C-alpha cells in the first residue's frame, strides 16, 4: 500500500515511535554514536552534494531560514577535494595564468 510516510505500518499509517526500533537496528548493525536525528543531516548533506539548491533543501527540511539549513549540511572530504580539483584544472588550463606552484 502506498503511503506519504517513510516509516509506516502495512496499512500506511505512520508509526508513532521509531526511535526505539532505530536504536535496536543500529545496535544489531554495530553502528555506534548515531542518532535518529542524524538522518536529517545525512539527507541534507547528500542533496547538496548532488547539486540540489539550498532553498530546495530548506523547503524539504521545513526550515524557516537558509541559515538553519546550513547547520545541517556537512560536505564529505572527497566532495571538497573535487571542488578544489575543479579550480586547479581551470587555473592550469587557462591561457596566460602563471603556472608557478601549481605543478604536482
């Protein structure tokens, strides 16, 4: 049965409490130091890293301000390295740009 809820029973009604089951699942999977609320941070971070606009993520999270949404976004190290690589490529391929210090 289809339901607008992510966490729901077979009849499509939302679970009233999911935290206990979430903790048990984490324990069984060997995941430590992870809270249910951390899923919101993961959701926001992955959307931004896939190019979704901040305003869209803000709407999806139900935040009133973009400033609050920024608190939820944590970019991965590979994502940050890719951003720097894009700049490095642009600088090393641009004609007339000093190449000193940019060689690997």
